[in-house]
C-alpha cells in the first residue's frame, strides 16, 4: 500500500538541498511525532497547573500515573501487537480484507477485558485508599491506552504515519486545552482531560481503520486465535521488547535509594527519570534517518529482490539486488551512527545549559551523558530489528529481544549495586552488546540470503 516511502522518494528525487532537508524533517516528525506530542502535552499540563493545583505534589502524581499507564499498557499489548499485524499482513496478501475488521473487534474485546481485569486487581492492591473517581479514570485510561497501541501498530503497518501523527497532535492539544478548566478539580480533573483526549484519539484511529477495510458479513471473529495463524515467536518478541525497554526504569522506580513513593504503590525515580526523558529527545534525528533510509533505499531493493524471486528473475539480477540491499543497510546504519554521534555531542555541549534552564541540578549531567549514548544505541538496535522483520527472521529477533531483556536487567542490577557513579550504564551496555550481536547476525543472514530464500522453502 502507498506509504511514507513513496513520499520520501518523491522529495529526494528533486536532488536539492531543500528537498533533502524537507525529507528528513518530514521523516523526523512522522517517526517521532506521536511520542514527542505525548511528552510535550503531559509536560504542558504540568506547567499550566503550577500555582493552580495545590499541593504541587498532585502534578507529580498525575505525571507518574500517566507514566505507569503508558509503560504497562505497552507491556500488556506487546503480546498482541506484532502477531496481529502479521495476521493482517497475511490477510491483505491473500486478498481477504473482509476478515480484518471482525478480527480486530475480537482482539480489542479480549484486550479490553484483560486490561479491565488486571487493572481492577492492580488498582485494588496498588492504590488502596485513593478516591473512587481517580481509580475509575486510571482504569479507563489503561484500557484506552491498550486500544491505542493496538490501533497504532495496525495503522503503522498500513503506512498511515501522517494520520497517526496528526491524531496524536490533535488529541494531546485537546488534553492540554481541557486541562486548563479541569485543573481546578486537582488530580482527578487532570486525569479526566487525559482520558477525554484519548477517547478522541481512539475514535480517530477507528475511523481510519473503517476507511481502510471493508465491513464484512461478520461483526466479530477470532480467526487470529487459530493455531495455524498464531506466531508464538512474535508474541514473545512483543512482550520481551517492551519489557526490555522499561526494565531499567522499573528497577530504578522500586530500588529504595533511587526512588520515592508518589501515590499509593506507585513510585518514581527523579534522579533517573529526568535524564531518560531528556535523552529520548535526542534521538529525533536518528529516527528521521532510520525512516528515510529504511523506507526508501532498503525497501526499494528489498521489493525488487523478492519480486524477482517470485517472478522468475535471473540469478544475476537477484544477486545484484541482494548486493544493493547490503549497501543500503551499510549506508543507512552508517548515517544513523553519524547523525546520532552529532546529536550526542550537541547534548554533551548543551547539557549544562539545558539543565540550568529547567532548574535541574548539574549532578544529573553524568547520567544524562550515559543515557544519551544508550538512547542512540537503541535507535540502531531498532533499525537492525526492523531489517530482520523484513527478512522474516523471527528467531533472530526473538534471540536479540531476549538478550536485550536479560542484559538490561543484569547490568542495571549491577549498576544499582555499584552505586550512583554507575547509574545508567546498565541500559547503555545492554544496548551496545545487543547491537553488536545483531550486526554479526545480520551479516551472516545477508551472506546466506539466496540460499535461505531458495533452498529452505
């Protein structure tokens, strides 16, 4: 289906400095827009609530509550995101579009039911003594976030990047606007604005899905649960990847010397969370390069390679397209490395000024430096995983995600034991080792691509 790759190629074909800048800026907004809008929106809600919401601790409680909703909704839906996307992809390839919408209804029914049950249990044990309205809003927010991640992954698979970004921008603008009158009701008012904004986000995503697929004879179906259509490796990959990304944060939240109790059983680590937040803003350039190179150069030769395989192309042509894929991967990863290195250096130089501007102690600076490097390595890991997904190397992706999870937990625990001077190194080293192993596996896979394509069928 037509997607961002066509638009980026059209921009780059003009071969001017302006067109190149336009393509990378567009890719940066599309690739990073949703989570940037999310972060900025929640921050603005907190900023506008200062002096109005009393005591100020309520603002911290709101932001911490949202962080937990995001983290655990991602982990929960990680089990379904990739395997359902594969189901949808297969239905599109087989021209069975009418089966997609009923099965989406079935998946969302399961996800919402599971989120409701787990949410009720968690809210009962983790947030005892909190107001009923607060707990109902938290439960609604959790269910809505689960729906958002399922729909976002589905729409991303359909290359609806621009629509997703626009919806996130509109929804979080609404959250900020609604928070202005609702902030007078304190924590519950702020959460109400968040829930309302996500109701709009879900409605917008739903309309996009309805416009993309026909409504068949059935309203609900569970074909995706059939044994022949379940890819167990993708279920584990989705779970392990999200757990690996959040493992170090959760460990810092519940390690007493690095955290504090915020509301009920919810804890936060100010010493760790602030540098992590700032470091993820530095990967916007890397995400732009990632999208441009993967969605243009690599995908172009990838399609030519497999079209030639299916269409009976000559071996010489197939090998040449394989070589072009390798060159595209090398150029893309090299460009990501260059851009992220520049972003890291800029952060190193501007870090003290940024911390001073935000009124944050300079003691956070060493941890910010480490986290910026780790975030940059994560972009490269994402690029490698994405290439393996294109090549349908699910076992390798599973191995890398398992390795990333185990390493992050192990090295983060070690850094916590060694003391403050080593904080942040656990995540950074885990990303570095995962990237190195991934690159070795990628080299071997590309060397054996023709053999695997023909001889193992």
